[in-house]
């Protein structure tokens, strides 16, 4: 092969590679490729989703109410303890034994009540996150299917000013090194969720039973929609 033919062959190979790359890039940007990828910041979605805020506020209100009730029980327990300490009965007397037994019983009942309330609220908090996460997954699936996304990944939006070591470490360990603004569907999903919430909040649908009945308390009066699909 002559030098001229060799140069021509190399040039044509480079041109061909350039054309292939250009076509692949164009397909990726036009949405025709089967490998369209979207990104979503779940923390931002939860923070800005109105239903999540409502559920959290209701949970916080119930926790404050429970705290007030427990404080009353704790004060009664303290009074029983003072009565035992200030008692003039001899420690081996029947009267002292009765006071001591009552205090021990009330203390055990109070500790059990505190632990039970703590479990109830933790379970209810977990159900809130489970419900909201499920709703986000549903609407992401609808949006991704309609827009031709084959993959939607979680990521953390970069913060302009963030000196928290944990946040910096999270950014450094992120799977996403580069993305275009158009790849981020966080705001689209959040807007669709809130639009659905605004449209259905006033129709008095049934509540998410697991979220509302875990604590065994009567649900609050504000209305929230059940988990249904919404059109982004």
C-alpha cells in the first residue's frame, strides 16, 4: 500500500467514526434512542410535595398532643415517688409496701406507654415515607413511559453553598458526574404531584389507611388524596 493510499484510508476511517458519533449524539438528544436517562432528586421532591408536608404536620401535631399527655402521666408518677420518699411508714410495714408497689406499677406502666407511643409514631412515619415514595414511583413510571425514558436515576442536586461534610461526601460519591439540565425531571414530577393533590384534596377521598390508622387515633380533619396515578 502506497503512502497516499494509507493516508486516504486513515482519513476515511476518521470521517466514518465522526459520522457515527454525531448520529448517536443526535439520537440521544432527540429522544429517539432507547437509552434515554432521567435524573430525580428525591429529597427535593419530598420537601416540595404538598401532601408530604400535610402528613408531616399532622404527625407532628399528634406527637405534640401525645407529649402533653405523657407529661401529665409523668407528673403523677413524680408525685407518687415523692409520696413514697416522704412517707413516715417504716420500710418493712404493710403501708410502705403498698405505696412502693403502687409506685413500681405506675412507673412500669408509664415506661411501657412511652415505648408504645414511640413505636407507633416511628411506624406511622415509616408509612408516610412509604406512601409518598410509592406515589412518586407511580408518576415517574407514567412520565418515563410517555417520554421514552428507559432509566430514571436518583441523584442529589448540587448546592451552591454547602459546607456540611456529609453533603460534600455525598456529592463526591455521587454516581452522576455530569448531566444536562434537561435530564433533571425533579421539578416536572413535583409539579405533577402537587397538581394532582390540589385537584383531589377537596373531594374527601378515603385516606391512605395504613398511614392514618397506625397510631390508633382518630384521623385529623384535613383531607388528602389516596395514592392514584396522575398525568405529568
